[in-house]
């Protein structure tokens, strides 16, 4: 559970903490893997039943691992584990069979970017989606339905989160009762409709953990058994009463600190809101802590200057947990002395089955055949988590899904992969707004504001209408209908219309600028092509339009040129960059050929060609991006609107975009 602390320095710092706290819960989950364990002998009847209760607290919850390590060292393995938010993630993994050593290893080696990426991996995007990302880099957007803007239910997609939880929990699939886990377990969530605590005691451990740490506004609520569940810290951040109901005689509580802001630190509306949330959490914590008896032990985590957002400091948090344990070492040693040590052995996991069939539960507007084509390679293959996740990510990248999840079922002695593809927001388009600033250090800055709107899928194959507008140094308005023709989403046809106004500079062969025109033109295009996998595209189209170029400065033979457009254009490209703007690996290749025909209405007959090649390689923290770009006139006189242009990122970056 996100818990504001006195470490807040700015309003934005408070705003970031709930996000990071929820992410922190994920982090721990992403961390760990080992085989389940079980006791070789049952606990003697006289042994007092000990419960381990783990609170929420964002990255502060990493300290739970250090406490668990010390408990194991002195011989205390709890009879039950109860957790909220981050505590449910650490506790759920521990109860499912992970030991403290595996937890620590995972904390130190987690890939934060992979776990918390809010969008599909770029390798899973089609060439068109990569091109859209290059044209309009802003990923976040707002939903649009019936003319109204819709805010997302969560700022961060839980696709990667849920996959990591499913991968790392040793107990796979649904469990009839969490009492059957190596250590009985409960996760606590909050019913957002009533505000009441909801105790999760069966089903999939990963889903229970996911619901318990659904930080409101960060991750979308989890719809489970008719209830809409969010972070359990809102109702019971230290769920001692749940442990009592499970029969605990002794409760060991591990609680992170919720520090209130001093009066002189409360200045903004966000400070007030953060303090309010802290007070609500403290209220339910105090009510639970008041039930502790003299037999119970409370370990309060002292993380020093560390805060709930510093997930990269896992080793320091674990050490803080060990230090905090020492404050109650005497009391805990007494508990250990009253209990016999258990000897645990690891249970080998059965070999994964072979997938015989795939079944789809698809709530989106896309045809099932579009989804199934991306899952068919799994049939006849061993149900390896990594392969299943790769296929699900391929489906998720199609666009309209909130999450793509799965379960393995057995029907008539056959293994069925059930894939649930949940529509994010039915019939909702997406609008993105952007601000672009550029400066070459000497000749001033470029700036523009932009808008991108994409409709929801207009047919079962995922066709869409895209509208873009840019206002700044280059002004443009364009609309494109992209029609996919079959389930593989390879063949397509497209119609496009565009209006544009921009400057075009004219240079002498020696390189000196002699004039600048203001070019205004519009054209319509009809074409088609083929997407090759997720990395390449071939396209051909015919363009027809008109415009004019007026002399803005300098000297030229004509002060005005009328432009008629009637040309054929062929293009192709490859894009394997891992990032469109700051790549560390991969390549981008592009070629374009255009031929103008007076018979099609063009002002002259001509041919032009251009090509671009970029590559990126990295060694450690250093990346080298190299490129080659060029263009030429093959025949005729090149109209001003088709001149080859240079300037901007990867094309002589010291110049303005398309300056030359």
C-alpha cells in the first residue's frame, strides 16, 4: 500500500510515490523463483501457532525480506502468513515456497524496465505501429467516446506485472484453498465500492497478490468474484485480525513506518491530500496494532533516509530489515525456543504439459482468428512460461487490450491453453497531445504542438482511421484510413489526405542558401502494401494534389511556383530499433522512389530516389549510432515539394528538421 511519508520534498514527489509504491510491490514479485517446499513432519500439538503479518509500504516492503531471513536463521518458520499490498507480494511468494535467499537474489537482479514498462515491448509492434511511434512519440493518451474524454482506470498497464507474478509464483494455476500452500496464506484487498477489507483465501496466488496491491489510480482495479478490488492498505494495512481468525496464538508483525508531515511541510494541495491518505492508513493501522498482546512481537522497519520509491536500493532495504529485526531479537528468540525446528525439503515440479488446444475468450472487437493466428505456434509445444508470455505479448501489442492473460486447463485428458483477451475500453478511440522542442545551439529553436487521434478498430481485422495535426514551424493536417484485409494483418490498402505548409530553402551547389519559399500544398493518396512480420513493410501508392510556393526571402528566378502533383511512389522499410529516438541496438533502413507523370497531372516528368540506413550498437553504458542518408534526382526537373531534405535527428542533427 502506498504510504506517504515525511520524506516528501515537492508536490510532484508525493504524486510519484503511489505509483512507485504499487510498482514496488510488483518489483518484489518479479524478483524470485524457486520450487515449493513442505514440512516433512507435522507441527506438534503443543507448539504455539505463529503468524507472520506483513504490512504494505511500497519499496519499504523490500525490508520484509531481511526480516524473513533473520527469522529463518533463528529457526522460526511461521504457521501462516498474512499480507497487504507489498506485504501480500512478499508473503505470497514466501508462502508459495520461496525461501529468503531466493528473495534476496531476485531483489538484486530484477529488470525494472521490463517489469514496469507501460507499453508493449517495441519488438512486438508492427512496422506501422513503430512508424506511428516515431511520428508521435507520446505514449500516454486519453480515451474518447461519444465526444467525451475518458481517463484511464490506471496509469500503468498490469500486463507485465501479472505475467511476472504468474511466472514467479511456484504454485501454478488455481488453488481451492490457500491453506494448501506450503504455508497457509491470506492476502487482503479493499472493495472500492464499500471500503471494506476483502480477505482472499483461494484461487490463483498471483491474482490475489495483484488485487492486494492495486494502488488506486496507478493500477486498474481487479474484478474478482463480483467485487472491484483495490489496494488492501485502504482498509487493513496491518491485517492482524485476519491472522487471529486463522488461529494464530502469536503474531509477528512487520510494519513499515508512516510518518506524518510537519506543519511547515504542508503547503500545497498535494501535501494536504498526501497527509489525508497517511491519516487514513494510520487510523486502520492503529486499530489493528491495539489488539496486540504481550505474547506478540512488533518489528517496525527503520529504513533511515530511504523512501518508498527507491526500488533500486533493494540490498539496503534488506539490510534495514535485518537491523530492525535486532530490536526485537530477544523476544523472537524466546518464541523460537518454544518451537521445534522443521526440516524442509524441496518438491520437484512436474514437467510442464504439451499444449493440445488453444481456446480464446476475446471481449475485443477483433476477430478471434486475428488472435488465434498469433497463438497457433504454441500448439504441440511444451507449455513453457517464457514461450506463452511471448505469444501473449504479441497479441497484447495489437492494441485494444487491457491485458491478455491465460490459464492451463485439462479437458478429456488434453491440455487446453485458455487465453483471456480483455478489451481495455470497448469502442473507445485514443487521443494524444504533444509538445516538441528542438534547438541546434546556434540558429534558434524549433517548436510545435501536435495532436494524434486514432479510432477504435473499425472492423474485425483491426483497421483504423488516424488523424494528425501539427502546429508550429511545420503546419499540417492529415487523415489516413488503414484497411487490413485478412487475419494475419499483412496485406493492407490505405487512403490518405494531407494539407501542409512549411518553408523550403534553396541552395547553390556551393552550399550557400540563396532563397526560401513558403510551400503550401495538399494531396490525396491511394495505395496498398504488405507488412512483413513485425519489422518491415513494402508500400506503393498514387498521389494527386495541388499547391504553390511563394518566395519568402532571398533571390530566385520566380517569386511564385504553382505545383501540380501526379506521381507514383514506392517505399520500403525495416525497423528493429529497441527505441525510436535513443536506440541501443538494432537498425532502421528505408528507401523511397517517386516518379512524376504529366499524364497524371504533375507539373513535370521526373524521377527521384532516396535512402536511409541507421544502426546502433552498445558496449556497457555506451551506444554508438551510425547512419548514411542520401537522395538524388534520376531524371527531369525536381519540383520544390519533392526536394530531398536533411536536418534533424540522425540527418545532420546540428540543423533544424528538414532545414537543408
